[in-house]
C-alpha cells in the first residue's frame, strides 16, 4: 500500500452521501479516502468494507487513546476489518503505541498489516492553547517533534502533523517515517477551524509524505475537478 495520491477526507454523515460522492469518480480512479469518527460511528465497519470492495484504500481515523489493553483490543478488530491506515494519539505513551501495533498485527493474521500513524498535536491547536489549556510550556514545534520521536521509538509508521512541522520531523526521523498532513487548502480557500494550514504544493515542498484534504474537495461544486487540481499541485511540487 503506497500513499501516492492525496487522501480525501469523507466528511459526510452517512452512507448515502458518501456513495454519491464516490460515484462521481471514474471506476478506474482508485482513491485513498479517510473515514473519520462521524461516518464510522454512523455506518460502522460495513462502510469500510464496502469502500474497500470498490478498490479504494481506506484510512480509518479514529484517534485511539486509552489504556494499552483497550487500545490493543480495538486495533485487533481494525486489523480484521482490513483498513490500510489508522491512528492513535502519541500522548497515550509508548506502551500504548506498542500494544496497538501488537493488536493490529494479530488482527490482520498474515495479511498485509495496516500502518499506524501517531497524532502529534491537532492542527486546531495553536501555541496559546498549548500553554493555557494543556499547560505545556514549550514551543508547539518542540512538542510535535517530541511526539514524533517517541512514536518512531514505539515503531509507529509515521505521524499526523501539520505541514509546518513536517520538514523538521523529516530531518529527525528520515524519509521512511511517514508525515501525513491535514489542514490542506487551496490558495484563498476557507480555513475553517484549522489553525495551521498550507496549500498542497507548499506541503510537498515542506517534506510532507501525504496530504489529507476534506472540504476543499467534498464541498466543491465540481468535486472531481477539485480533486484533480489538488492532485496536480501535489504531484508537480514533489
């Protein structure tokens, strides 16, 4: 499984809207899509299986964060479902991350195992929130880099980070450690609740391994055209 195209965040509340969106694309266009909490909690594992049956890769973004045993059990289930990529919070610690990997490998039972990405700091977090609400009195980039280092130590496959931090993470962890970046918008696009955003080409130049794009594509008048625009900007800059 290679992440060689932009990942589309399926920000839809149900199966009907999701399948309508996917049906707009040519059948030979194999997408990489992200299923988040809203869609998964609405439709469950069957949504993952149905999208996989269409030939698309699935990033199931549930951001697991609990005691190690609970996360290991959850990841075992995700391994059985057959997701390609999933997430947990690095702040859960190395023991939790190692348990997650064990569960995922056990659940996939011989099949190609999904990759696990550790969440560093959400792209909705800024320096003020980090200090005032999390009581973390270090620069935001330092916090992100610290989480990336412990995630690599725990043998995670990469991290979710903003494109503003991906270059530093690349320098510290190497190219094999994935740097998947949300908060991607076209120039002049709505930022929404994201605090740290970049365009697809800027993210590529900042050493992001992959980008996650949601509303820029899913809320566009011509969604296929918007996807192709994002894809071209991304590919041309790499």
